[in-house]
């Protein structure tokens, strides 16, 4: 039986729950980059993030039988990834600064910017990343999940173990603090 080219997460989860290891492999491939970015934002270490993601995928596979049919897979998986990453960070006993460069997108298409414009863009990006890194941890997590990873409010809530209203309020306050910090530095 060949792979379905456009299988949805729901289809893949149902097949994986019936023991189809290739379906679970497809889920892993589809979500591994976002899972790694999420873990990296929480641990600040590529090695710890890789370990957390690997452990999370193993735990998610073991918990597939408890996955509620029809529920969105990505937030459920990201919650497991975030828990593994937090556990790894906590057990290591270190307080990290988030390396948000993992979420940066390379320049896409279009004209190549002038060297001066590229330098200014790089300087602005570094100022923004430094300002985000100076925020409180909850503020950094809210900004990173919503804007660097592009997660929805629901996905952010699931990944961080917060309520949706908490995500909204923390994101709003974090943006206010970030604006104020950037205005002071300007």
C-alpha cells in the first residue's frame, strides 16, 4: 500500500494508531522542524533541543492511544515537546537566554538588497533580538511562539501550558514592554 500524497494529520494519526509506522514517520517529518525550534527556544541549546524532540516523539508515539480523535495534532505534540524541553532545561539547572536566530527566515526571492541595506537590516534584527532576550522569560516565550514560530494562540497555549487568555494578555504586555525598550534605545 503506497503513501497517500496529501494525507492530513487526522488521517496520519488514525493510521499510526492502527500501527502504521510509516504514517507516524510522516507525522515526525512534517513536524520535526517546528518541534526543534520550539525545544530550542525553551532550552537555548541545539543538543538539548534535539534530545528533547527525540524524547517527545517517542513519548507521543507511546501516547497515541490516548490521543483524542479529531483534536488537532500539532498543539498536542508541541505541548509534549515543550514539557520535554522544560524538563531538560530544569534538570540541567541552568538559566538560558533564548537563541531566537533559530526562527529567522532567510531572505526570500526578490531583488538583492544593497550592502548598506543588508547591514542596516542585520543591525535592526540584532537590536530586536537583543531586546527580546532582555525581556522576562514569560514575555520572551510569548513573543517567540507567536511571532518567531508563527504559532496560533491555541498552539501557543498548548505548547506553553497556558490558557488562551493568558497567551493574549502576556503577548500584549510583552509587545508593550518591547516597544518601550526599543524606544528608549532609539
